[in-house]
C-alpha cells in the first residue's frame, strides 16, 4: 500500500482537474505545485509540528493540507463555525505552532497570534518557489492528521491518524466504492471532520478524481448533481434535500430528478440513515443510498456494497483488512454488544491523553494490534445470509449525534454550569427526524435567578459552535436522580419525548 501523499504528488504533471471551487477549476499539477510551495514556505519545521488550517474548502485548502504533510507537519483542521474560545482550545491542546489562513479568515484568526502561534497566509505560501529536495522523508507510522472528536469526558480530544492510516483508509474506500479519475465528487461536507475531510475529499483526490466544493444549500446541491458522479452526505442533508424538493415546482423537480439519476453513487454516513429518507431517495433516483459506518478514529469501517444489494437499516460488512467483533459486557463475543474494530486504518491514539487512549483499546489475544472500542452497540442481521451489521445506538447516553456532528452532553453541560443562573443541568438527545438527536438542556435555576432560554442560548453560542447549542431549554424544579444521586438521563429523555418535561 502506497502513501496517500505519494499518490497525490505523483500527479505533479497531470492536467486533469483536481478541484473545482468558487474560483474555477484547478488541475492536479497546480494543486501539487501549490502543496510543494506551501511545504517550502513552512520548511524547516520540526517533524510532528502541528499546523492548523483555517481555510475555505477548495484548491488552497488542498495545497495547504498536502503542503503541511510534505513538510513533515501534522494537520489540525479548524472551522470558522467555532467561536474564538473553542478555536483557542484546539490550538492550545494540539500545541499548534503555525496557523495557515486564507484571506477570508485572516481577521478571525488574528486574535490567536501569540508567542507560540505564528500566523501564515496560504495565498503567500502557495506563491513561494517550491524546493522539494529539502523536504523530509515521511514514515508511514508518523502522525499526519489530528482531528478533534467529542468524547464522554468534557472537552474534545485530538485523534491522531498516521500517514499509514490515511493511505490505507483512502485505498480501501476508493476500491470499495469504485473511485476513478472519471469521478466528480459533489462535496458540501465540513472539512474539520472525518467525513468531509478523509472519507470524501481525500478518497476522491487519492483516486485522481475531481472534487467540486460548495457550501450546503439544498437547491444548489440538487442543481450541481448534474455535473457530478458521486455525492456523499449525512442524513440531515438528505432531509433538507427532500424538503427543498417538496417545495419546488414540477419543472424544477424534473430537472433535479434527472441530475440525481445521473449520479453513479450517493452515500450516507456519520449517523443512522432513517429508512424513510433512504426510500425517498430511491423513489426519486431509482437507487438506494449506500449507507456505511465510520468514525473519526477509523475512517470507514463497515459499508454496504457498491454492486450488491443494499440492505435498508444496515451498514453492510467490514472493509477488507478491517476486523470487527461484537462484544458483550462480559468481554465475550455476543449477538448484541459493543462493536470492536481492528486493522491498519485504526488511529494511533488521542493526543496527550494516555488514559483515554488506554481505555479505548483492548489488547488482542493473539498479540497483534489491539481492538478499538467504538462505543456503538451493534448486532448482525440474521435475516440475510451475509449477516450485515446494524447499528443500534451509542453505549453512552452522553454522546449525541446532531446532523452528523458528534456532541458531548458533558461538554455542553460544563459550559452551561458556568452561567451564574444555572444550579443544575442535564443535556439529553431526543430522537428527531431532521437532526437525528435533538439536543435539549434541562436546567434547574438557582433560587431567584431569572435567566431564560434566550440568555442561556446566547451564553452557549459565545463559547461553542452553533451546532452544539441546545435547540430547547426546559426549566425544571429538580432533575430525576437515582438512589446514589446520579441524574437518570434515560428517564429524563423519555419524559421529554412523552411531553412530560
Ligand atoms: C446547523 N445547525 C445545527 C446543525 N447544523 N444544529 C444542530 N445540529 C447540526 N448539525 C444550526 C445552525 O447553527 C442554525 O442555528 C440552525 O441549525 C440552522 O442552520 P442551517 O444554516 O440551516 O444549517 P446548515 O448550516 O445548512 O447545516 C446543516 C448541515 C450541517 C446538515 C449541512 O449540520 C452539516 O454540515 N452537518 C455535517 C456534519 C458532519 O460532517 N459530520 C461528520 C462527522 S465525522 P441558528 O440558531 O444559528 O439558527 C463522522 C465519521 C463518519 O461522523 O462516519 O462519517
Ligand atoms: P465521529 O466521532 O464524529 O466520527 O462519529 C462517529 C460515530 O458516528 C460512530 O461511532 C457512530 O455512532 C456514528 N455513525 C457513523 N456512521 C453511522 C451510521 N451509518 N449509522 C449509525 N451511526 C453512525
């Protein structure tokens, strides 16, 4: 298996389009040259230096991403969706030394400049003369990417993916989904998470395909399908697409249907795809979306087949070289239990979190690479000969999925607890057609405090990304607790679902 970086740089003379963004089309040879220039502009940097990117999706992002890797650095992707305190946390936790920004994000990044963090501009970096000879050799076990993911303990942690991980993940997914340089991927996913970054962007680029980047707007996406062969989305995006479809006139629907039918592949992941949404897609396009299971820590692990039957409500079978087990509470193999994954695509560990890394892995009996505990409860469907995997939910009530984003209830609670009016708080997810989990904060105010939902929402918004802000605030006299005083979140969630909140 070759490295993703070498696959990318091998296209240094390729005139084929790598990226089509708001500025137009960019050939592989230009984005590779851009990456070499970025690497030269950064060099010399110590191996493993964390370089953060705050750059809009497009050719400059791609050049910056591969440029950092070429220079021996580790990419940390930031998002303008995060307010300053959150971005500052990512930079500090990752020990970011350089922050590469584009013109659009220069002002947003300015307050992050410090004695420890240097800000560099990608437009200037891309204009540097490339000097590839000076760049270091890259080892497959070297870290390449640090992606932040929410956990069951407060703040997000940085999952470290190596060059080897990225190379294997790219190869496995491209092979399974039949990617080639004839593909055009319609890309509207955020780049600060595994789905948009590695599963979509890097899979396509590693295969020599063209990536058309756009922000998510349902009507624009329908229109853009005409010029694409592959579309990847989270279920919330399908939900939005159908809402726009229902609002459109007959002629528009006919045009959109024609464009969507021309796609060779539409995938869904990051959260459970409701069968109703998948069937809607089939009714419009004639084919069932390809659902797959993935994680920040492993990339895509389990997928429905490109050519075979796609089984509603199932995520299919593990990719080649990915091993999957279902483990019961007693640690033995079980029909229903936690999904454990093992293989070359599994990440190296959490950045500077030895305890959490240790808890995430279980030594393998054969002395080989350890098993990664996904935290997802799964089973296999006995109604089918292949026994495809079904995801039943998370093992922890504190991990929520809203519109494909993984959220930590504890992180949101921690922020709300800082508000002077909040005595107690419990954040829970309520099943919701649009979001998957609808995030609800149950709050007990301090005696005499009057802060309402507007005040609390504003408070959270200043500290966390907008998609982490609870949709509803429910004020209560007390939270339901068990005999040892622990808030019983399932009881709370059930009461809210039944309107007894
Ligand atoms: C936006 N909002 C959300 C939200 N997205 N609220 C909860 N959950 C979300 N996911 C808020 C906005 O801040 C706004 O709030 C209001 O909802 C309406 O926003 P919008 O402008 O209509 O939403 P939009 O920006 O279009 O975003 C919707 C979306 C987005 C579906 C395009 O959520 C999205 O890009 N999701 C993808 C997440 C993702 O890539 N996850 C991959 C994780 S990796 P207000 O109050 O300002 O009005 C992974 C591995 C794997 O899971 O297997 O793939
Ligand atoms: P993240 O940490 O953001 O990478 O999210 C990974 C989590 O997303 C997994 O552990 C699952 O809980 C969830 N997930 C991803 N794909 C699916 C899917 N197809 N069905 C259900 N859950 C999914």
